[in-house]
C-alpha cells in the first residue's frame, strides 16, 4: 500500500487502526532499557511512540501517512512525541539514537530498509524489528498475503553486518491476547522478531 492508500484506511478507521499498545515483545525488550532517544519507524497511529514517551523516552515517530500522524498527534500524550511525515528510504535523523523500533513495516525492499534504519542506532544502542512472518499466511493470521514482502529470520539477520550483536532473531507466535489490530483478531499469528545491539 502507498501513502494515499494508508491515508484512506486511516480516514475510514474512526480514530485508529492498531491496538492501543505495542506488541508484547516490544514492550518486554524496550521496558528493560534505560530511556533515552528513540525512533519509531512506520509509527502509524502512534501506539509504540506514545508508549515509549510515557516511559521517559525522547521519541520521534515517522510515517508516510499524514492521516496516521494526525491521529497520533491528537492522542493523549501526543505532544510529547516529535512526529515527522517521512519516507524511510530517504529520511535521516539529526543524530543516531539509543533505540530504533519498527513494527510491521513491510516493503518490497525489506532487507535494504532494515539495513538503513539500523544505521540510525548509536553504538551500544538497540534495534527491535517485528513483523509478519512468511509462515503467517498458512497460519491464517491477519496481515499481508504477499510472501515477497513478509519477513523470515534469515532475511532480518541478513540485513545486519558485524557491527551488530544479535540477541534474538526468530519466529514467534503472537496470540489473540496480544492483538495487532483494534478489536483483536480471531487467529494466532506468526511474526518474526529481531532484537540486536550495535557494538561498534
């Protein structure tokens, strides 16, 4: 979907598309870190950026949908986040940050996109990526049905070079209690998680 299609989806959503909190794995990893600076890539209606800001992070949320960012900025706590309408392929932060998070960013050039956002992580900083795994299609989980834009552990691992230490890179089952969408969904889903630390 392009920016215009996402704008239309958000306009039709009556206040937001995604669940009110980030995925449980993101909460688990980020919750164990000392707050610092963060970028939420493909922030959508802001759930991850707002969650981080509420816990003391200095957060920038980027997305290419103006409608999504308008919803995010209007939410409680929205004034504590810096919002930027941006394309991940061209946008650059002013400085590297302690945490880069990307939830459900699916592009034709996933490997290049993940490699690019990894460049924004400061030494000793953390990268967290979670998205739909290619096996999610057969599992009947919600999400894109085009395997070409879905993740595998091998794809995410291959996006990083030896400047990163991979803490965890694997398929994970997301239950209905950890909803991605508002209102949940009826099937468990299969995601890919990447958690890495930049060491140099």
